[in-house]
C-alpha cells in the first residue's frame, strides 16, 4: 500500500434494513434534569393522588361498595334516621325507667280517696303501665329533639366536637322549659347544656 493512500471506511448497517449507525455517539440527556422531573412526579406539583388499598397497608382488602350500599349508608347518616333511632331508644329506656320507679314506689295503685284500701294486683300493674308509658313518651320526645338538633348543628358547623352537644342540649332544654315560662326555659337551657357537656366529656 502506497504512503498517503486513503483507506475507505466500511459502513456498518444493522440487520433488517434499519438506518445506518452513526459514527459519533449522541449526547446523553442531562441527569440533573431527569432527577428534577422525577422529583416533580413523586413529591412535586405533578404528583397524582393514588388511592391507598388496605392490602398495601397490611390489612384486608375491602370490596368496592355498590350504589345500594352507599344509599343505605347515606340514609343511616341522615338526621331523620338518627332522630328516629333516638326516639325509639328513648321510648324503650323511658318505659323501663318508669316501670322501675313505679316498682319501688310504695304508693303505686293506692286510691287517694280511700288510702286505707289495699290495691289489687291489677290496679298496681295498671298504674305501673301508665307511669312507664308516660316516662317513655317524655324520653322519646327529648331523645328525638336532642339528636335532631345535634345533627343539624353538626351539619351547619361542619365540625364534630363538644360544642354540638352543648348547643343541642341548650336548645332542647329551652324548648321544653319555655312551656312553663321564660325563666324555666333559661334554666332548662343551662341545665341541659351542662348535663350534655358532662356526658360528652366522659364519653370522649
């Protein structure tokens, strides 16, 4: 081979008829830019919220709720359902309390016109039933009013704290006491509010 002769460079072609390989390597993208984009996707403003599955957190996977289940849950969380449930619970509790107080009362069944006459078992049971029904109605009304007003106040404030029960107790006690006058309403408002605050403090 003579000096100074130019040797032709062979062309490298990949199999399958693809494009010719470049003789010079392409510049690699900046690693800092890739890292910043990755951070934006993970913890930055471009991060997409992902629902957490109980299975990922180590718990049991929860099945997807159907529309009927969601509708039932919304109905059970409504103020009307809570008021009805409190009304039924108050009726049962009031009836039991009335029968209990009548059972320990020595004057049950006695006729005030003839106090020396011994009452019969039927008269005693009748008196106990009347007292139990009276207590049941009162407890049912108070329970429904308290639960309904507490639910409405909680929905209006958007918070679930001790203030809801205190305000509900004041409204319930005031509404019951106002039938006997303004002073009785104020006393009922304060008494029910204090009682609700004590009960809420011990329950929480």
